[in-house]
């Protein structure tokens, strides 16, 4: 069996058992094939060719990625929200010798402070109230692979000390344990704010920063590489056409103009969402301005456009959306209060909030 046999037959051999064994072997073979196929697919998804962009900034990035991917170097990825930090981290992993081991991402801000340490390093049974069994941490689960500490700036100082130790010694002690565990894990981290500023305010440890900062990748905002917009737009158009089984051949020149003019505060993610929205609404074989989300075609003073350039319906919707956002801001995201101020029924306001895809919670007073 150990030499690669799938099964064995007991004598005397009956036709039924031969059939069963052959069937089992075929099933197993196809599972192995499928596994190989899935792995190959994952690799393809994160080969460099999946990071779209031909601007100088992106070409410099590819050159850097090619150099650091084969190594075990710690990498710190900085960039605004939606600039592709996670895509880059995955790309590095799947282009590295570690690609057959796991890539584990954890959002340090997405886990309550008290749980982050046990998530990362695991805990022993009884280490704290509620720890009713021993749990393996993500560092152990990522053995031989890569761990991506997303939004590392949100990690509390106590966890930062432990992270520093893992980087320096490749070792850590699970919560409540005595014995140290040694691991071989590549560490990557991301931050959407400038960590240098956190250093002076004392919320981020200097020693950890310097350890993480062996190679720092700055991902440019989309507005700093506008020449990549048409390329990305085409890429996402194809993606959503495939997903939605639609045939849309492109964008009107006016749409491209809006794309090039917009500031993209949400970067590539915002562009991706805008195109998904447009493909969904598009009833023609070309994306028109009317298919775009109003957030992109809102007349902004900077763009020097006036609302009269819009059809009445679009102008009204644009105004309505801005009005609702302003009133929510003024009321700290409280829908009931906002409805009272606007003198409309709460239900009515709820419907509008939903229709325009507004997230009232975003305006909750901190
Ligand atoms: N250069 C790129 N080429 C193709 N797709 C990209 C590129 N950059 C980002 N994307 C896509 O944009 C979306 C956002 O990317 P990602 O999640 O990596 O951003 P992020 O920087 O981690 O954002 P956040 O700070 O909000 O977590 C993803 O769907 C990703 O596939
Ligand atoms: Mg991210």
C-alpha cells in the first residue's frame, strides 16, 4: 500500500470486489487530479499577470516583487484602502517557494483585542475563562507558509511585543503555556496609514516597525497612476461579463472621461465595484454614463461641472443622495433623527438609504 497501491484484494477474488476496488481507485485518482488542478488555478490567479497596471509605478513594483518573492524577507505593504495590498501579499506568497503551504491572512483590527493573541499564538485549555480546550494558533497553522498581518497598526502594544519575538526568534509561547513553539513562517504585514506617524505618538513600537520594515512596498493610489484606469476597467469589464454571462464590448468615450476625471478615494476596489454596478445595469452592448454609480458622476465643484449637464432624473438622484449623506452626517448616522430633520417618514428614508447603497453606520459619531 505504501508503495502507491490504492487498495488490495483478498483471495479468492470475486468479480464484485474487483469492480469495487477499481472504482475506488478511479475515484481517488480523480480527487488527486482535481486537487492538482485547484492548486494550479490558485497559482495562476496570483501570478504577476493578475496584478494589472503598466504605469512606471507598477512596473517598478513588478521588478521589486520578482526580487523579493523567492526570499523569506519580511515585507511591509503600505497603501490607501483598496490599492491592492492583499493581492500583492498573495502574489508574493504564490510566487515563492512556500506556495504549496498555506497563506493565512488575519485582520488585526477585525478581532477583539483580548482574542487577537490567542488567535495568533493559540492557547492552552483553561488559559482564560472560556478556553475550554487547547487551540492551535495561526502561526502554527501557517507552518512552512506565509502569514499576512493585515492592518498591523491596529494590533495592541502587548501583541506587538510577541510579534517582535516571533520575527526575531521564530518562536512564541501560546497563551497560558510554558513551552515555546518554534515555527518557520514568512511574515508580511500591511497598514493603510503611515506607520511612521504612529511611532511618534507611541501607539506602534519602534523596534517592531524596524523589524517589519526590511522591505517596504508603497502601493500608489489609483489617482496617482491614472494611465492604468482604462486597463483595469477593461479587466473588470471582462471579469463581470464572464460572471454575469453578458456581452458588453466596452465603454462610451464619455464614460472613460468620467473614469479619468474621478479621484477614486476607494482606489481599485471602488473602480471594480463601479464596473460591477455598470455591468449589472447595462442593457445595451456598451456601458453608458447612466449605468455608472452616481458617486462617480456626481457633479463636484472641482470638476467644474454643473447639474444641468445631467438628465433630470440623474440630477435629482444625485442631489437626493448627497442630501441624505449630509443629513446623516449631521445626525451622527441616526436614521430616526435624520428623518425627523428632513421631515419625511423614517421608512421612506430607510428605503432611499437602501436604494443609494448608503451605509448610515459610516456616519456614526465616534
Ligand atoms: N493592480 C490590481 N490589478 C487587479 N486587481 C486589483 C489590483 N489592485 C487591487 N485589485 C482588486 O481590488 C480589490 C481590492 O484589493 P485589496 O483587497 O488587495 O486591497 P487592500 O489594499 O487590501 O484594501 P483594504 O485596505 O481596504 O484592505 C480586490 O478585489 C483586488 O482584486
Ligand atoms: Mg486588505
